[in-house]
C-alpha cells in the first residue's frame, strides 16, 4: 500500500516499512507489574492500539494467559484476529462475557470510555472488580482520551502510554532508508547530527505518523527535512486548542544588545542534543525575562526558537480558564501534556503576570481555581522531566505571584533595561538594515544621542514613522526624518518613570542584567531621561 495514498513511481516504493511496533522496556514493565499485582482495571491512554496489543500479547504469552480483544464493532477476538464472540458488541454483554470467562486472561477493551457514562456499566464494572482479581483476569481499557467517571476513579490505574522513543523512531527511519539507499532519485544519507535532528523532530508522533511524515519529506524534497517533520507536530498542537504553534521569523542576529542574555542562550544552543546528555548535562529548563515594555522580551523568545531549531508553542494562560467547573485544571494539564508530547520544545508564556494575576485573591474570587491552576503549573515547572524549555516574560513584577520567582523554578531571571547608547546604535542599525537601507547614509551617532530613554520597540517605531513621512513626500528617508519622529514621540519611560525606577530596584536584588553595560553590576536607579 503506498504511504499517504501517494502514488510513487516504481523506483520510489517504500515497501513494507511498517513491520515493527514494539514498546520500550520501561513501559512494558509498568503494565506487567500492574497485571501481576492483580490490579483488575488498567486504563492506557494512547492512539496506538496496535503497539499496545503487541505488548499485551507478549505479556500474556509470558504469563500463560490469553489476550482477548474487544471492540464495539467486532465483539471479542484473539490476538490473531480469530473471532471468539462476535455477538457481544454492547458493553453490558461484553462485561458479562468477561465475568463468565473462567481462565486467566487479559482483556483489552478498545474505546470503552464512552460507555462508562452509563450507570449500569459503571455498577457492573464495580461488581467485576473483586471477581477479576481472584481469577487472574485483567481488563485493560485502551483509549486516546482519559475519561473516568468519579465512581471508578479509585479502582482504575492509569498508564500514559508514551510516544515512541528515539530508538524506536530510529528503527522506523532505518526501515525507510534501507530499501532506498541505492536509489539515485532521493538522498537518504544523513550525518550523525542530521539523523538526530530528524529523529528529534519526529518525537511526539506515533509510529505511523512518523513513518508517514518521513515518507512525505522524501516525496516533497527528496531528502529528510526536519522542518517538514516539525510541521506535522503543528497539527497536533493545533488540535489541542490552548497552545498556538508560533512561526518565528525572528533571527537571533536581529536582537540588538542584550549581550549577557544572548550569551546565555548561545551557550545552551546544543543543550538538547544527545551529546549534552552524554556529557552529563541536564536539559536547559527555563528562563524568566522581566523588563520594561518594548525591550525585546517577546523578540528574544521568538529568536531562541530559530536559534535552537525547536518548535515554539505560545501558551495563552487566559485561555485555560474555562467556564465549567474542573475545566481549567483539565486545560492546564492538557497544555502541559501537549508541550511534552512534542518536546524538545519551547513553551512561551508571554506576559505571564496577566495570566496569573488573580492567584493571591483566588480563594475569594473564583473558588481557588486560578490558584490550583497556578499550583499545577509551578509544580510542573519545578519537576518536569521532559525537555520543554519554558520562557516566561513579564512587564510588571507587582502582579507576579512571588512563588513563581522562587529558586528552582527557572534557570535564570534576566532583567531587560532600556538600551544603553551602544545598544541603541545596534538597534538602529538592525532596523535600518532590515528595511533595506544602508546605515552609512544615516548619522547614527546623532540618533543615538537623541534617543535616550527610548526602548527598542520605540526606536523601531520612530524609524517607521520617519519612513512614512518621507514616503508621503515622495523622497528617500534621511536622518532628519528620524530626528523629527524621535522628537514627536514621548517614550514610555518618561510616562512611567516611577514604575521603571521601582522595577530596577526590584531587579537589582533578584535578576541578572540582560545587557553588558557600563553599569554592569548595578542597574542605574536614576532614570536617564
Ligand atoms: N533589543 C532589540 N533589538 C532589536 N529590536 C528590538 C529590540 N527590542 C525591541 N525591538 C523591536 O521592538 C519590537 C517589540 O519588542 P518586544 O520584544 O515585543 O518587546 P517586549 O519586551 O515588550 O516583549 C520587536 O519586535 C523589535 O522589532
Ligand atoms: Mg512582549
């Protein structure tokens, strides 16, 4: 069968690459232990029924039990597909069959969750419990979603079935490469590093999805391209609803100044590679960027994703708070799970203080929902094992819950101040070049002198204003246009003088300076306007 329904010509057939569906040792062990400890009901969340069936069959054979598989369309059959009872398609009949079955067995029930809304089914499952463990029978519910009614919560054990490991993906990839090695029409050669990049970009996909997207990449560009593979993850993220897959066009070189911050990020550029693991390094975990509006916090988050070549997931905390009771907690868990499933990834929380503004008063205002959601988030932040790098930004520290800033939550907290003269020079140059003009044509020194107290965003804005002015006069933009624009604008720092002073005082004690400036050790408490 041609993959993706693509009709490839003879020389490009992929053959039977889908031969292997095995499961990591770890995962097998987890399920095996539960079965042998006679947990009667186990719930496995996954899209990959086939991989689960193969694993369960292996466990069943080893324990000399039978594996019996049920679905509401087919009733009961064994692992080889032989029908045992094709009539028992309704859930109650299924549970009766299981009750009456007299030998040790593992029952795999596909997509049973919709039926667990029925009170009769719930009761029947509860009655089944003791009976099952006495007879060495185990029911394994396999569904892509976790939906357990409260009555059953305490008697069901949930196992999150992990996505394929790098090793498994490597085997899948090899299965595609092998038959095509001699094919002159595609380039399946990969250096060790390229191979790692390709495999990493496929983490979070199921075996089938990975296989399809590897093939798709070959069809589209005749080689394995991580960028095409990452697009596949975008689909997963879009379906989750709360995270947004952010396409970053920002380049690291487009950040003016902020040398300390850039250095920190560059040093960690290879922090997600296997080499770094072998070296004994942990994954970079997270970064907090605090500062005056328009100083390049969001810009940095976007540029890092390009630098590190990782998917950038924008997380709008506000979207978590749903209307129905319990929904917000479910949403935050879902968001975390999605970010982890496509990891290594960057989770970007812009202006985090807004999302969690209500934490302190949460008990009074929303029955503690915000506070619980926040709790789930910071616990995860502290304990996460998966390589999800968190970048949070904030303009206002007064609204930040203090717990967020405690040690261990982020690797580092950076403070982004207004740009120094040298930094303003960089920023002018970057934006002038970005708009296709030569910097030599402008008197940058004068502009730097006139832009004291202006943020990067404001500098960019004055340049745009100047260009509009010149454009409407039908002439080329020049230094005086920018000078006029600077004069016309009142920078935020002049309006927010007290706020900025307070922010600097706060940062002095708690954050590292993002910029290498003359006053490196101490931010300038006096505002320079
Ligand atoms: N240090 C900088 N270097 C270059 N451009 C900058 C810098 N700071 C801000 N800008 C410009 O201003 C825009 C807005 O900045 P942004 O990163 O959104 O600020 P904030 O700190 O409020 O998140 C950026 O997209 C960029 O064009
Ligand atoms: Mg911003």
